[in-house]
C-alpha cells in the first residue's frame, strides 16, 4: 500500500517568499493525514494537486503560529467547497477555542462535523489506529507544549510472484486479495496456497515527525529504527546556545539523534530564515549522519524507496 | 505627497494558486495603511518589497476569513522581527479576543504595543485623522457586519513654479516649505510671497474601499466624486440573485454605483474562484462604466495619474 510523505512547507517561524511554514502530508493507503498547517498550507495543497477533501485527520504539533495559522483557512475552504464528511483535529486543547471563536465571528456553521481530540499528556499514547496504521504522540522538549508524531504501518501487503500467478492463471482482479494473504481457488475447485503465489514484503514502514524540539536523548528509544526521521534543524551547530534557549536543535544534534536511533534516513527542516544557502545545513548534518536530505516544498518521499 | 494604492490580493473567499485573498496597502505620504489582511498577506508584502514595519495602522473590513486570516501571522512576524513601535488595528470588536487568544496559546508577549479600535456603529465616522489624511468608515450591506473605508487626503502640496524659483534664487532646501505654503525671505530680507513661487495643485485625492457589499444606493452619496472607487464584483451579472443572497455585488451593480457616484475610476475585485478569465468581468463592467480596471496582485495605482 502507498506510504508516502509530501513536504508542503519547511520554514521556521517567519514565512518567506520561497519557504512556507511547516506542513506535511502523509498518504497511507490513499488516505491523507495532514501534519501541521502553517499559513498558506491550503494553497500549497492546491499547488501539489492534493485534494483538501481527502484529508480527514489533521495533527497539530503545537500552537506556535508557524504550525497552525493556516488551519482556520483550510477548515473554512473545506466548508465553502461543500465538504460534508467528518474532519478530526488532534491538537492541544486551546486550539478548539481559537477555531470556535473564529467560526462564531464569521457566523459560520460548518456543513461538516468537526471533531477535536486533545493530544494526550502521556507520551507514546496511541492517538489513532485502524487496520493499516497506528499513530502515537511523542512528547518533545520545546518552549511550549509540543508533540511529535509516530506513524507506524501495521502490515504491508504481500508481494506477487509473477511467474506463479501466470502459471496458475490467476485473474487480474484477484491480485488485491492475494496481496492481502488470500489463497486462490481455481475453477476446478483446487486451492492454490497464498504462499505459492506471493512472498513476504518488506517490514511495515515507520515515520517519526519531530518538530520543534531541543536535543533530548529520551527521544532516541522512541524513534529507534524508523525508516524516516524528520527532525528539525532550526540552527547550524555554532548556534547551539541559541537552539537551547529557544527550544530548538542544531544540525549536529538532529544528526546525533538519527545516528543513535539507527534510523534509515534523516530529513531536516524548520530552517531559520537567516539561512539562505541550505546546502550548508545539509553538509553539516551529513558530517555526522550521511543519509540525510533537506526538506523542501514539493519533495515526495516514497517509503518503498528508502 | 505620495498617495498610492498597491493591491496585494483580490480573490474572494477561497484563495487559489494565482489569487491571494483581499489585502491592499495605501501609501499616504510614505506612511503605510493596510486594508484587510487575508491569508498570505505577509508574504505578499515581502514579494512587493513593502516593509512590514512601516505599517502602523491596519483596517479590517469584516471578520470573514478571506479578509483577516493573515493578520495573526503578520502580528507575529512583526514581533519576531523586533518591532517595538505601536500597531493600531481598526476592526469589529470580536477580533481582539481572537488575537489575544492566539497570542496566549503561543505564550507570546508582544515586544510592541498593540491597540485595538472598535469600528464605529455610526456610518461615516472619522476613525483616524491627522494633518494629511482623514479615514472614515462606510457601513456596507453584507451578510455580517462589514465596513468600507474612505481615505481623504486633507491637502495636497502646492506645485513649484520652476522659472520663478530660479528667478528669485530660492535654495533647493526650501522647496518643501514652499510646497507647504510658506513665503520666502531672501538674504536681503525681502519677502517673496508664496503665490509668486507656487501654484495650487490638484484637489486632494480620495479613495473609497467597498468590499464586501450588496448593491445599495445609499452608498452613492458617500463615495460621490472620489478619484478611485474599489467596489467588489464577486459575480457576473447573470448571478445577481446569488449576489443578493450571499451579500455581494455583480459587475453591473458595481458599475452602476461608480456611474451614479460620478467617480473618476472604478477598480473591481473579490472575484469568485469560478471565474478563470477575468477579462469577461472587466468587459461587462465597462459596458456601464468605461474607466474600470481589474485589480490584481502587484497593481500599483498612483492617484496623481488617475
């Protein structure tokens, strides 16, 4: 099943002409999960042709504006565009009051049910779970209450063995059930075991989103072995004191977490607007952890390719 | 003195990739006044190189999101960029609570004084006035409380008569005081009357901003003879019923107000996202009032050239 991340914005507090504030979209089996929603996110979704109405769940890490000022605009546009299905928002509880007040001021009664879920006070609590995905919170160490999110695929589809499927003349419309583990009963009533027709796929994918946070080693165990770790690098290593003071991390610190957590790949972002050349941040991070990429709007990471 | 309007956004409720929601900047004698502040306005200001920190007064017409969802982001960025001088916001009173709640949620104590001024309940009340400018409210007929704004230059500088200034050897550094009406006393103690050195300039400029509103004829007297009328045209003329129902106007209705109000020029905007080709709206409006322009982001109108 698809397990893909699209970056919609990667700036820190102040948006610039070229860098939108934080927002990311996870596509899990064609269901869309939005992570953070900085100002301008709805336009970014349009730009990358990601339909608003396929988003049913939005996760807001914390209530600094660069992570949620675009939410009320998205909620409003969903309404104006005729949405009628439920929308669920997972955030710190103060957000409900903010959204309610704005809807009241514009005399808006939404066409669709909007549910708020307070983020748990206890770390590593499951926030949302179904057959395909489990999403938990990761309490971070920022200047205000802040939560990362861990997305864990619960099972991956089995992989078709093409030669055997052809040999046993399995019709094309049975492929999905084979991927789900079903046996095949041919027109003669013979049972062809799933083991013959498919093979086990890779391990279920895991994505950890960690923004904004100071360096804190207790995170390491929680993100251990994920395929992809997004960890903020607001600053370069020379500004470690400033990072500590403002509740952020440096390139070296993000890389240390990735290395100690033995993650497959590190994605950095939430760059301070002072940095014009992001390659410097990338290079510094790679000094410690080589499999690192810069996030930028429009970047798509397919977990199958990590 | 400069009296210039810059359009930052001209879309109606739903922002699109190419059209930002409503925001306009008036430059009156190098002081910046922001009118409305839809989502993304701070990035638009950057794009057109208009410094945030020169804005001391912000006017919000009403509390539909496409007119103010960008305000909290702008307030936050002004803070993060080290502003310390006062900012004044003129809006319906509910906005104060919305902004206060968002600042509280992010645990932000602004570096600068932020003052809210409730828009008057009585029509055509002066909101702000100094030696150069008088700004009043224009109560509009929308689906929620909504106010237009009338910007009136109080006096225009006198125009220098170059040949006479040269004849009397007036030094260059006295030009501004001549423009302000002062006489010139030469080194011999002779008084050269201002009438000899300058001539009267054009009449003081007037700008009326009217968005969002139904067609209502009581507006005509209030905007009579302005140099520029911005009047919304959310819809084309075939959607007059929809305009009435939603509290908006059509091309024909905006043009009728401009014609009956004998304004010099009409600027239309707040286009429904259904219209891809704005030339159709322009042509329809021009059928009734020929001196009409489309608003678009980046458009600058210098009132001297109207």
